[in-house]
C-alpha cells in the first residue's frame, strides 16, 4: 500500500469510511505488522487509527449514529 502525506486516515489504514470497528482494528493490527520495526511508520498508523476513532466520535456527538450502533 502506498501512502502519501495527503492520504486520509482511512486510506492509510486501508479501510472504507463505513468500515466497522472490528475491521478498523484488524486493519490497524495488519498495518502495524507490516511496519515491522519502523517507529515512524508505526506512529503514522497509530495517528491514522486515532483520527478514525475521533471522526467516529464526532459523528456520534452530532447524532449521526449507524443503525448497528442504535440496535446494540
């Protein structure tokens, strides 16, 4: 996967914006494994993961909750 500084956090993790939480976590784990011992790559992956979680939190705070979350 090619990453550019302009990549969205979703692109950096390799998930769609509507991916479920489990898919986001799995992608994070996969990307971290691919990064090996590269601390910069790992930091970028963690930053992308944090950005996705914050994006999801903002959506929930604005009342945009998925139907899956409503029925949970």
